[in-house]
């Protein structure tokens, strides 16, 4: 008599090692504990070989082998019988894929494995914020916010006078007339044309699934450009330069800057060069004799 199909399936399951996990994509915050579940559903072998490997871009490396923890998890992880891996103090470097492998020599299906994708979330640090101290009315302005430690990558929020600035100014009555663009991905807040109402204290918040931090408020002032004053100042400078130029021209005409004219009283006989004989004129002879 042949065995029933249900008995045959049960027979095969006894001869096969089968694994499952309670969570194929676990996550935890940095410095917390996390469990990488590897449950043996069926097995016949009494002492199977259990291994854990960490899969990175550089290839697989042993985490648990021959009943010992290896690598950077050596003092931060333990095995919960029979095959679950418990990381007691997770760090950002633990983010990776992990593979649980079980070899059962006495089973007909002697090998099985499961893959677990672990994410360790890292809270953002205080972002670096840049806010211009003063901006001319009607000119453009850019405020920046950068944070590079958080994982997953931080998203950004900007606040003015303790009130969150919406991504789209048209969605808020208070910011409806503002002409700005805000990027939650890059943390940049750009004003196309600054208004008087845009003056105030600004700060940025960086956030992800692990938490959030923010920089200290910084004040931005908006000032008027005095066009009339600038024009008058330029005119004054032009008038002053014109007066100086006219004065110099008049001085030249009056002879204040001309060289002293030579007269008969200060006439001097040119010096006689070496080896040169000069013939004296009658004027020179009479002048030297006092006539």
C-alpha cells in the first residue's frame, strides 16, 4: 500500500532543513539592539553547522562561524539558540545584508539559507546654516542648510520667527505674497525678490526616521536702497571734480605752474667743455668788462 500524499510531504519535510525569518528587513537606531531572526522550521540533523555572513560590496565575510562571533561584531553580538543573531549595540557600519546558512548533513535537503537586510538609522547632527545678515529690498537672497551624518539622508525644514515655512508659499495666507523656492532635499531656501516682510529670524531643522536637530536662529534684515541719495552723491562728486579741473586750467593760464623765465640779470655763460675753444662775442666781452 502506497503512503498518502500528506504522509509523503511530511516525510520529505523531516528530511529537509527549512529556514524562515520573522523579519527580513529589520531596522534599529544607532546604539540600540536588534535581532536578526533565523528560525529552523524543520531539521533531522542533531548538530547542524550554522553560519552568518555579512554581504557588502567587497563580498561576503564571516560574522558567525564554528560557534564564534567574528569581525567588528565580536564583542557586540551573540547567538540565540539555535540560529538567531542578536546585535546588542548597533552602529551605522552594521547597515548591510546578512545571510544565515544552515548545513544539515543527515538531511536529504542538507542546506538552506535566508537573506536579511538590516538598516541602522542615525540621527542627524546639528546642521550648518547660512543666513545673510542684510539684503537690499527687491534683491535675491539664498539661505542654505547642510547635514551629512544622518541616515537615511536628512530632509530639511525652514522656520521664520518660530513658524514653519511651507514648501509652497501659495498654500499659506501668511507667506502667499512671498517669492521663494524651498528644497526639502538640499535644504536651500531662495528668495527671488526680497520684501520688507521677509525680514526676521530664520533657522533650519534636519530630520529623518531616527530624529531631528536644528541650528540656532539667525536674523536677516531687509533695507531700502536710497536711489535719490546715490544719484545726489554722484552729482556732488562730479561737481567737485569739475571745479578742481577748472581751477587747474585757470592756474595754468595765470602762469602759476609755468617755469621761471630767464632774464639778462641771471644769465650765465655756459661752462666750457674740455678740449673745446669758444670764440667770445662782442656782447660777452663788453658784459665781462662792465661796459
